[in-house]
C-alpha cells in the first residue's frame, strides 16, 4: 500500500511537470523576423537608426520577450533625440513577424537670437541679483543636430553682454564602418567683464563694477568615443586651457589662481564612462545610468596647475504601477591635492549637481557626496495634435505632468572655508524635502516647480530646468 502511494505521487509529480512544460511551450512562440521597415525618416540615414536596434531580418524573437524587447529598441531610437516620437508595431503571419518602426523627425536646425541670464539659475537672478537686466548675455547661435542626416552636430555661438563667448564645435558620432568610434572637436574663447571672486554667506560674490577682460579663457578639446555596446560609451579626452585674470581679481582674492599668478595654463587628459538604459534621458521612469570620470590636469612641464579629479554617480528608476514610479540618485567626487585654487573648486550648486531647496546657494568644496530620492505620480501624459501649426515637427505636442515627492541629502568637504566669508553649509550634513510639479513638454524640455523645506529651516518655491541626473 505504501509503495503504491509513492508510485502514484511520483506519477502525479511527473504529470504536473509535463503540463507545465506543455504550457510553457504553448505560451512561448518563436517568431522569425521577416521584415524590418523604418518610415518617417526623410533626412536621417537608415543606418543611424539601425545602429540603435538589436533586431535583424531573419533573426528570431520569443513571444515572451517580444513586447519588452521592442520597447527597449524604441526607447533607444527615441533617446538619440533626433525624433519627436517613435512608434514600433509588430504584424504577425504564422511564425513570422514584420516589424515597422515609425519615427517623426525633430527640428534639427536651431539658432537665432541668444538672450539668457548669466547667473547659475533663474532663482538666483530673481532673488539675489534684483532681477538686473544688465546681467544678461545676448548674441546669435547656429546649430544643426542632424547634419547630413548622420547625427552629426555642428554648433557656432557668438555672444556678448555681461560676458563674451565665441565657440565652435563639431560632433561626429561614427567615423568607422563598424559605427563604434566617434569624434568631437571644440574650440572656445570667453571674455568676462565681471566674475565671482569669492564666496560669502554661501553665495557667489561678484566684483562691484564691470571691467573689460577682467578674465579671459581659451580652450581647445578633442574627444574620441568608443561605443562597443548599445548602452555603454567610453570617452578619451585631451584638452588645453589658458586662463588670464587682471590684477584687480588677484587683489580681491590672492588664492584665485595658485601662487598668485595672473595666468593659469594646463593640459588635461580625461577618461569618461557612461552606461545608460533610461527610457528617457531627460525625465526617466525606468532604467538606470552609471557615470564615472577621471581627470588629470597638468600634463606638460610648463603647466602651472596640477590636480586629479575622480567622480562617480548613478541613478536607478523603476515603475511601481502604470502611474507611480520612483528614482534613486547619487553622486560623489574627490579631488587631489586638497590645496587647489579658488577658480577650480567645484562643490554643489553648479550645473546639475545641486540640492533642491538650496537653489540660491553655492556649497563650495573639493569633495562631496550627494543623494536624491523621488516618488512620482503621473498625472497626465498625452500627445496633443496641433494641426493649426504648419511646421510638421511641432504640430504634435507631447505633454506629460508628474507630481513629485522628493528628499535630498549631501555632505561637502571644503578645506578652504577660512578663505571664504561666513560660509556655513560645507563640512556638515545638509538635507531637504518637498513636493514638486514636473512638466515634460516639447523637445523633451522639463520644467520643474518645487516646494521645499531645507535643513536650515527655509521654505522655498523654485523653478528650474535642470536635470535630476
């Protein structure tokens, strides 16, 4: 009787396994890609788009992974920023599938009149600079984001006003047949009439009057990129920088350059790495990104500035439901040696490295650690037709709005706090939390309105266009 029980149990177990295997076989169908069609790309070359795809005619694809794989391919094409939107659609015929990728090309030629604020962000200009219209830069620019239909980027800039800038750059994504090697070249001149020479109360302190050529910068850069895989990019960069300041600046801050010199010059060698699987590089709800860089400044015998900077960061985004998502972000930087001049010190408050709720402050230092956490609710997400707009690149308006709950924390190490004036935010933990509204609009522009409370007991409302990462 006992032996019979075990025989029956074994037979039942085998039967269950067989049923599961049959279900798996039924559920998982293997399709052969019969046709891959790309439509809508009037200017963009086909090979620029297929470089982002891991779909090949006569290749096979599983029904289990079909949806996610097609979506990953669509996202990669969209993240080239060449298209207003991308759509991918499979059509089945027995065990074969035809895949159609539809794209709508962006407006590639930009330029016209330049009119922008010189300050780090709108909030600083509005609150701390008395909305001074003299603190503006104006001029003209010309750019092409898809030159020759090969994703080559050409940019020319001429600006004057609060400062002068003349810049030319050319970015070639691929210079080899395998489409793995890219080249970027840039030359830049900047002339300043007024610059920040120190930090006071954790804010930039500018000279009192305008002085022509109080500071002059000349930079040249050549960068080689290698992209062996879809999501990873390696960059090797060689650049030269020349920085001349007037005696006025040295009198205001003898530590502006090292050894109280008017001239700072150095050659720089840098390696940068990026791994990016985000669904949208401007406002992600899925995927992750990892970035790292090593910069060695001072390669030539006559260079008078030397340093080593190491920076690493990452972000992780996931969907909870169709509407709820979260994001975790972190960055860290260390600089050697610790004894570096004022003009090379970069902590938090510059570019995209900032704490929400501290938008008005610059937290200077040689090293920092920064962490951010977001919980987002998608309130609205639609593509709005606008047939009254005659330009086809703008007659469909993608618009999405998110409510965002956030918390940030950071620590900045500043060994030169005694050189500055009454600065209290470095060398201690700082944090903030709040709620915001993010509006993702045309050309992937993201407008953020944040209501925050920070660790120095300030309640703020700030508007910015900066990225989360």
